[in-house]
């Protein structure tokens, strides 16, 4: 059961990383487009910042911190971290 939960959380974090990287690529393209007077959706990206992108970044950071903390606690108290 513990292994199943760990795999599910890891899968969710991988998908979340994909969302964060895709939103970063979109942001870069939109900023470059704006500098060349092309509308590539920078206003839409800004409108999605609070409801989508910021929570995705927060989940990714919380997952990384939790993963590190669980691994550290496992090593500290001699339990199997996996």
C-alpha cells in the first residue's frame, strides 16, 4: 500500500512538473513574441497565473520538500525510505 501511494504521488509530481515546464515555455514564447509585436497569449498566461500556474509551482515545491523530508526521516530513524 505504501509503495502504491508513493508511486501515485511521484506520478502526480511528474505530471505537475510537465505543467510547470510547459507554462514556462509558453511564458518565454509569449514574452519573445511581445518583443516582436506578436500576440502569443501573454495576457491569457497572466490570467492563468493565480488559478493554475502558481498552485502548480507550489505543489511541485511542496512535493520536493516532502520527499526530501521523508527520505531524511527514513535515514535518520533507520526505516526503509522506499
